[in-house]
């Protein structure tokens, strides 16, 4: 099991986030605290996850999927965010 960081920019005005959010949630256990950033605990590779999300995005949108399974992390987030990462990554 790995943890994938998924970050995106939907550049078309009026873009529907619901289908994309539902697709991300379907990949596995998830954490979503920052607007366009998710961490998903999944057996999928970054390439496989990208392939599942790409059909829900426009050609001018941007997507970044990175395996973040390493235990080294830093940032400014609430305690519950760090607790989720400790439990799921």
C-alpha cells in the first residue's frame, strides 16, 4: 500500500469538481484539507491513479500525482492532518 499526493488545477470556468472528487475518493482512504490537494492510501501507482482521473479533466487542466510513502514530512497543518498521515502513510 502506498500514499499518493494528488494535486490539480481545473482551469475551465465553471468546472464541476464533484465527479473528480468522487473519483479521487474511490481510489482508497483519503485525506483532503487543502483545496486542490488530496492524499490517498491506495494500491495504485501514480500512473494508474492518473489514468483513472484524466477522463474527468479538460485538456487545459493540470494534474500531479506523487507517491509520498516516505515518512519524512514537514509543513504547517492542524494536528488532525498529521494524525491522519501518521495512521495512513
